[in-house]
């Protein structure tokens, strides 16, 4: 049998919902594992990408660390897939984009009741937030998009099996969803 | 016997005065559309309904039907153009479908589904458009307006109230409320108005009923917009086949 495809996955500014949906392909995961093996992914806990055929990224770009991880994926993966509303549109985190970052941080950490003596977190371990949240395709080239919040296990299965079979992935009515 | 034109190789009959869109839908041929509504004068602004006639593009919702026209619609060249138009609408507003009350019942979203639009592709503009929640029963969320003027047409032509208008030009064009304060609470709009029921997207929303229909049971969960638009289209011989409010087109 031919060599297995190597897949890496990660969650950036997302909620891990899309990864839960990947697990939602249920027992078909076993069929998938006949065709692919996982590289860097929360499933394997491998911390950095080796050379991969497919990278799947959930979540948009909201801080400096997200940018580094995205670059690592783009460098290591032949095909990069953005999965879910946040990766594709910025999603929920991007709902702050029409506001100024400083006013967001001030309101959350300084002026909201209950945090009267709070301060804006500044530990050097924390990645710096970006001024705006970006969908992945605004930062690197993305080859495919699986929309949904999250896309269903069935949609992910259809998309990946089309792709692995060398077809242009199509979702069709019932599987394509933006919500 | 009525005259006919050719649409994607099929023969489509039409009555004098019908547009290409009206005749096509009545005969069971779907042409994608967003700003066209069977009860109103065509607006011709969204260009989703663009077809090719003798090699030239035209908006089928405003194009009068003529005998012998040879029209192409469902071809990849035009569907690619339609996909781009839908993508631009998504990128220029704030369309966060997961938290939108209109999701599942939205024409823009349903067209995106039908055309297999997986991404807006362009740089999102994330405009700053505050809501108008001033009215006790009605919410206005300007973030999702696609400037189709259906509410403007309904409020003016049917309700006789002129509650809405579009103001500005080009990228600064936007929906305004016709009141000194600019707020909906200072108009005489009412829940039963036609203007409350024509917005194809999630801008004009009755309060306290959002998300009452579960996912799976909403309008476009059931069947794609292409199938439903044909059911909704006035048929030849229907009493209201070409409706009273479409003077000039019927
Ligand atoms: S108006 Fe339609 S496309 Fe826009 S956010 Fe709501 S459901 Fe999505
Ligand atoms: S509010 Fe709705 S109906 Fe009115 S112009 Fe905007 S999209 Fe069209
Ligand atoms: S439907 Fe014809 S231009 Fe909008």
C-alpha cells in the first residue's frame, strides 16, 4: 500500500469546537487512520510540525504566537485547510475588530466592576495580542476552507475523503453551513 | 400561443411585458437572485441574476423578455462571477452567521451554500456599524445590510410610510431611517408592515422571537434556495401571477 498521508492540526484563536467535530467523525476515524497518520496535533501532542501533506487549522489569528504557528504550518504542509468560522472569517474573536484594542483591554481589566484594582496582564510569557483579529487567508495562502461553526463530522469526512481521493472537495446542501 | 426565448438550451414561454427573470421562474427555471422580489419592481442592483445574451451580460430581473433571445445562465463563467459577488457582500459587512437570528432563513447565506462559497476570499472590512435597538419591538442590525432596497420599496410602495432610505454613494452607501433623530423609535413603523417581512438578510428583526426555530427546521435547512425560489415564483394563470405592486413590469 502507498505511503500514508501525514496530517497536522492545530487550534489558534478558536474554541477547539472544530477539533471536537474532527473527533465526531466517530468510528470513521479508524478508516481515516488507514489512510493518514497524525503529525503535530492536539491528538498526538507533538509540539512542532515535520513535513506534512495536509495541515488543518482551526481559529483565526489574534496574537503574535498564532502568527508563528501559522507560518510553521504553511512552511511544513503542502496543503493548508482553514476549518471553521473563526479560521475563515475571524469569527467570534473578530467581533472586537470594530473596537480599539486599548479600549477593550481597559474596559475588561480596569473599568469593569469587580476588577477595580486589576491591571492589564503583561507577563512576558503571554503572547502579544494583535491590533485586529484576522482570518488565516489574510496572513498566508490557504488552499481549502471547510466552513461551519463548527462544520459537522459528516462535512469534515466528506471534505477529507474527497481531497484524499484526488477530487475537488464539495460539500453540497446539508453539509455546507456557516453557522 | 406565447412567444419563447432560449434559456440554457430550453425553450421558455413568456407573456408580453414579462422580464427574463419572471418568465424563467414561472416556467420552472431558476436564475440566482437577491434583490429581485416577485412583488416589487425590479431594482437591478445585486447583479446575482446576470445572464449572457448573445455574448453580452445583462441583469435578467430588469431585461424584458423577447422572442428568440438566446440566453445562458447556468454556466461556470457566470456562476464564478456570482460567487465573487456573494463573497464581496460577505467581506464588506459584518456577517457572523453563528450569532445571527436570520441564520437558516437568510437568502445571502443560502445563495452562498448553493454556489459552494467556502470563504469570502477578500480582506474583511469589519465596518463599525452600531445597532439601532431604540424601538420597543424591532431591532435594526446595520452590520448585515446588503443595500437591496427591498425595505425601502416595501415601506414606500406598500406601507406608504417611507421609513427607510439609502444614503451616500459607493462604499459609503448605507441604510438610514427617516426620522429627525435617525432612530427607528421615532418612526411609525409597525410589526405588521410589509417592510418588516422583506429583508433577505438579518437587518430588520422583530424582537423576542430570535432562534425560536431550531436548527434543522429553518427555511433553508430543508431545501436549497434554488428549489424554494421556484415554489415561491408566481405561475402563469395564478390570480396574483403578476402582482399589483409591479406596475410597469406587468
Ligand atoms: S444576514 Fe445572513 S449571511 Fe449575514 S450573518 Fe445573518 S445569516 Fe449570515
Ligand atoms: S435592510 Fe434589508 S431589505 Fe433593507 S436594504 Fe438592507 S438588506 Fe435590503
Ligand atoms: S436580482 Fe437582478 S440585479 Fe439583483
